[in-house]
C-alpha cells in the first residue's frame, strides 16, 4: 500500500518565522511544500508573491508545489519558475488557453498542474489530462485556509481516478482543502494531500502526519 504524499500548506505557517517553519516541517518528513499564491482578484484574499517564494526556496530542500490562484497566470509562470517553483499549478477557470500554458510550463522545465474549483466538473480535463503532471481538486472554495471539506468533492475524486485510467494518463491527483485526520478517509483516490491548519498548526504535528499517511489506499 503506497502512502500518499503530504504537502503542508505554508499559508498556515507563521510568516514571522517562516524559515524555522520550513525547517521544522522538513525535519518532520513531509514530501512537498505547498505554496498558495493569491491575487485578491481570482480569489478574495491576498497571500504572497515572488519575493516570498524566493525566500522559501533559499531554505527549502523539498519540492515547491506552487498553486497559482491568480487571474492571467500565463503572465507570471516564467517568473515563478525562476523564483524556484518545481510544480506550477494554475486554475482551469483562470485562463482561456490551458493547453498553451501547460506547454509554457513544460518548456520552462517545470511540472504542470491544473486546479479545478469545487463546482467545476472533472470531465473538462478529459482531453488535456494525458498532457499534465498533476490535477489539484479543490475540496473547499479557494481563497482562505481553515475551511470545511465540501462532501460532494469526494465523488469528483472517484470520477477523476476513473478518467485517468480511461485516458491512460499518469497525472497525480492532489486534493486541497479541509484535509485532516477526520476527513482523509473520504479521499482514498488522492496521491497528494495538501494539509494546512490541521497539520501546520497542530500541537502534535507528528501524530497528524502519521494519521494522514495511514489513509487507506485506493485500488482500481
């Protein structure tokens, strides 16, 4: 049984001691670091941008999973690639030319992901799925941390796993939003779990990490 990859969201970290937070999470044994970039336009919140990502890159040794919750992501992917992103994920809803953007990210030598909002059906990805490295299924409405898992998104993961099998794609399935020990069994299809407050702000981070990794695997 393969354990899911764990990607703590740095949005939940203490930005006043970000270097320490990164080092602590990496020492814990997390797999990736998830970086939420918000512009206050595509989502109703502003988080951080290029200078902070550059600072994160200086301290991080794990892959940086950069989630662009921004309008017109095609204008910024090159800058985020240069700032240190390893995986660049943009929203299907934020650009008119997702295929062109996937090619642009790959040309920069980075892995390309597409995120979809809770109300966006996974079937929109049927043609592009074999071309991408990751699908991020939002299980909350993007913009703020600490939200509750939206139950109907669990069914989207099942359909996405079936779609991946049907198309012969190899994209990782990532789930982002409301992931905690109490909800992790609802998402057995996910290869990557983004955990924010439930892990980063936990008093017992190690216990939470164990619970997330112990989730039952999905078998087609």
